[in-house]
C-alpha cells in the first residue's frame, strides 16, 4: 500500500531543533501513513549521529558538503514514494495533528496542488507573513499589508512558505523539482504549480511552530541573509515576469535600502545588547552591498563567499 506522505527535512547544524521536530512528527501524526528522510548538509554539530541514535526509522542521507536547501531536497525527493511530499524545516514543531489535517485537506480538495501550514513563533503568537505574489508595490507596502492581513486563515493563496509545504506527487511529476537559486524556491514552485492549473492553499487549522532561521538566522550571518533574500526576489520576478518588471523591482529595493539604512544606523547608535548591535551592523552591511550590486547591475552574480560574509 502506498504511503500517504513523504517528509523531507534538510538539516544544517540544527541538531537539537531537529530532534524536537522529529519527535513532534511522531507524536502529532496519527492518521496519515508516512516516511521521513533527513538530508544532513555536512553539519558539524552531530546532527546525523543524533538522528541515527534516536530515530532509527528515519532514513538519513549524509552529504559531505552543504548542498543547500533546494539541492538537498532535490536529492531526496526522487527517493521517496508518498502520495504527497512535505518539505519541512528542521526548526519547526508540528502542533495539533497538523500533518494529518494537511493530508485530509488535499484528499478532500483534488483541485489543490500545494498546501501550507499556519505558522506561530515560540511564544505561541501567529506569524504575519505574505501569501501573495511579489510585486514592487506590494513589496514596498509590505509592512502595512502584513499588519492588515498578514495573519492568515484558510484561504487560497499565491504561495505558501517552504518551511512546511505539502505538494501532490503528480504536481512534482508535472512541474519538476525545485529551482536551486537560494531562497524563493517556495514562490517559484507555487507559481509553476498555478501555471499548470493547480490551486495553492494556506490552511489556518494546520498549525506549526517555526523558529525561523534555525541554521541561517544567526546574527553574524544577517548581512548574507538580507542580501540573498533580496537576490531571490529579483531572480523570481525576472524569471517569471520579465526584465522590465525586474527593473521596477530593483528600484523598489533601492527605495527600501535608502529608507531603512538611516533608521538602522540610528538604532545602532542607541546601543543595546551585543547580539542586537551585531544584527543591526549586519543589516546595514547587507543593504550597502545591495545598493552597490544594483548600481553595478550585478545583483544576480552568485558569489557563495557573500553568503558567509560576517559584519
């Protein structure tokens, strides 16, 4: 009998969160039949050993180098067999049978190709996040839009977050694997699914905790994270909407960078804890790099050294 669900988790130096995530899957998934594959991207914190010791039923793929999020997922997906595939971040916890609810929703809504979970922070507060297409105007109005309608219930969406994204096997067969450009893989996959005629849904009753940035969210990596996430937006717009719209979006990024840099500098001058100051310095450095790259016309030059830049 075919499994309902294949769960793929990419791990990079998130040992403790990964163990908690795997326990939550085991405790909170009672109805759907499933398998779990963990791809460890050459972690140095004993993540792979922790999986072998504590979760013998989990299939473990150990990479000798960091293949990135998309590369590692694409490595594992062909090795899975479930009717549905779940991309799940290691820095998440499953709540209230969320995966059972997602499987049930897709079973009951055959027109929906992709479903995403509702995300909460560690304090139980709902995240406010986008589920609408990226455009220059929506990007600049993002803070207002998030305050207005960022706390989503069960709605049809343009895209859902790849931290907990469930997709039908036949959708993957139709549109292919993930794009390998860092960040934005979820926007791209959802867009391609919609082009192929499938709906995308955000499920308000499928709840998870997402700690956000378990392996990439450390303060010292904030310059690279800020820069690469903006790269991914330009890449997505240029790939699907053309160079003219990508140019408009680049201008929106310049407006954002010029507006936010002085505000960040003022907050940095006000002092505060070391972690906060390190993060602020990193964000300022990221915006400086962004402006310089935009004016050079070299925003989409992929330089892996920049991702590891530390302020």
